C-alpha cells in the first residue's frame, strides 16, 4: 500500500474525528488554527506543518479513549439492566 500524503492524512483524520463534510472547523479548533488554514492545507495551497502530523495521531488516540470509555459505561449499564 502506498504511503499517505500529508493532505490525505489530514482529511482521513478529520473525517474520522468529526464526520465527512463537517470536519474542517472542529479540526481547526482542535489544532488552534483558522478553518481557512485547514482548507489551504487540504488543497495544497499551503504546506502542512510537521506539528500537525504529530497532533493528528494524538487527537485520534484521545477520541479512541473517549469512545472506549463510553462503550464500557454502556456495556455496564446494559449488564446491570439485564441483572
């Protein structure tokens, strides 16, 4: 499989974190930049800084942790309801 380009990683992470078609603004807030900056990165008008490559996995891991904790709480609630 070919390596993902920086803009592909940006889009992939943004969509995974915030949903297709609505990820630019929330990702911009998470990265502390303007949504226009995200769009410039996405189109290649402006180079994506290395710090963004470092931040994307961290943001994804944080979201995974939130999802995992939510899943555990729901599983416990369902188990208690079944008992």
